């Protein structure tokens, strides 16, 4: 049984890591625990629970910068920002329900460690693009700080970019500084009904290439749209292609009208305002329409948007019945749900991406994740580089060793 250690202060984290290094005891780093089942299964002697490091330590609304301890719940940060008319521009999702957990467990450290970005990534960029400062403990029990409260302070090595998406394998993050942004005055979503995946993908790419600056570009096939809790979506009885625009009221109205003129000719359409628009994009962000059955496996595919429809067709042909898809980022992100398979359909999934892209197995049982490469296999040169980087920060392999499937 894995023993849990829960420090209440940064100095205690350092003491735990120093002890683990001296005893050569591997550590599993967790925050809220909402993504513990994401990644390759691995064994650690002790669990380092950072949820005790919680709280916003600096927030300057005028400067649009926030610093918080790594175990701070995302819901707390979002509520504080909302009081000041601000938000996290990269729109991170709540992945707890993917693993059968309740909402609200996600922590800031977990979001950054997994580099989670939602639908607004097409306009605002990824989580790593807003991550400008950090403090943490290396595998040598050294206190490391990098970046600062303004972008111009980020000089030398950009450790923020390196740590975002490292899945806790390089250091135990203790404090994170982010750029935040103003919350849009108005949001509207144009819904196009009945487009197949080829035409839906084309419409999304046309919107993305237009001067209308959409902040959300998704396509829900009919079976997926039918599970939405947004009335205009579920009642459509067809596929739904969704295009969101945000900003000052007059600008949103103008851009939405332009999109209708160019994309809705001969196509039935509707608009979602305010609450219903936010509800739909929260569903897309959290992959909610693909989660009715806890036994289904879930893949996250990154593809060239122009290839999205072809990739989807190949997946349907090779994997057969039960395959469901949800398209985000103008087709650049495809969520694939399929019935439980012993190999999670790995060969077919990776073959479908032969023309470019990569795939990550986000959900499967522990036995399947023990057999299947959860993350994209690395070329030998990249694998060697990963190994050298990890050795520089965590030479004893203390932190989450094996989560990414890399050799010790």
C-alpha cells in the first residue's frame, strides 16, 4: 500500500523530497487527484499530496497577473477572477468526470502539469502560453524559481514551457504565476445544422481563416449532439457545427452577421446567447457528450485540421460500430470514444495518423494502460533528449517515474 505524505508548507515539501532522495524512495505527485488515472500506470513507494499547498498569494487585477500555490482548486481561482471580470484565457477543462469523479477537484498545478487547454486555444493559445512564473522543488531537493510577474522578467531558459505538460516528472511545482485576461463582454455561438464531417470541417476552417476571430470551433455529429443539455442543440436532431465569437457587443454582432453571410447560405442555423453559449462550450471543453458510459475508452487526437474528416472516416472504417467523435479546435483536436478493446484500438488509431498528428489514450482501465503506449512513442533522438532533461532535474527518478512511459 502506498503511504501518503501531505505537506502544509513549501519547506515541508523540500524536506520530504530530501528524505526521499536520501532513501531513494519514488514519489507519486498528486494535487486534487482528478487526473491520477491519466498516463501509464506506475508504482511509487509514497504519494506526495500537494493539495495542502493552497491559496492565491498574489492577484493584481490591473496588471492581469495571478500567483497561486499549486494545490489551489481551479474553481477558487475562477471564482476570484470572475469577481473582477477576468478569466483564464486558455479555458482549462475539468477532467474529473472523465475518470468517474465529481467536478471541482482540479488544481492549478495539475492543469499546468498536463498543459490542459480548452476550446479557446484557437484564439488565446495553450496553458503554457500564459504560464510565466514558477517555484518548485527538484529531485535534488533544490528550490528552483523561474520567470516572474511580467513577461519581460522571463529571461534565460524558459522553464515554464518545459514544465507545462511534464506530468510531474521533472519537479514538484509549489507555486505558479499566470497571465489572466478580461472576460468577454458578450459571447454568441452560431450553430449550423446538418453538415456532415467534411462540410462541417470546411466551415470551421473557413471561420478560422476569416477576420471574424472566432474563439471556439467545434463539430458534434448527430449522436453526440443528442447528448447535449443545451436545448437548441439536442432538439436539432442533426449534427451541429458551432462557432463562437466573443468581445464587445457591437463587434460580436457584426462578426456573427458576417459568419452567417458566408457560412449559413442554404444551411439551417440558430444562435446561442450568453448562458446557453457558455453551457455548450463547457460541454465541449469537458468532453461531456462522450461520457455516458464509464466503460468506454477515450483517445485525444491532435491532427492537421485539413485532415480531420479523412482521419475520422478512417477511424470509423477500421474500428467499426460504437465509434463516436467530437471535433474541437477547427478539427485540430478530435476526441475519439470507443467500446473497451484489449488494445484500445491502438494500431488503427496510430495508423489513421500516419499523415501527421499524434494520439494520447486519455481513459482506459489500468490493465489496458499497462499494455498500450498511452502517449505517442518518441523517436530515438527525442527520447534521448527527454532522458537527459529528466536527469538534469530528477537524477534519481523520484517523481512520477513511468507516467509518461519513458525508460528509467
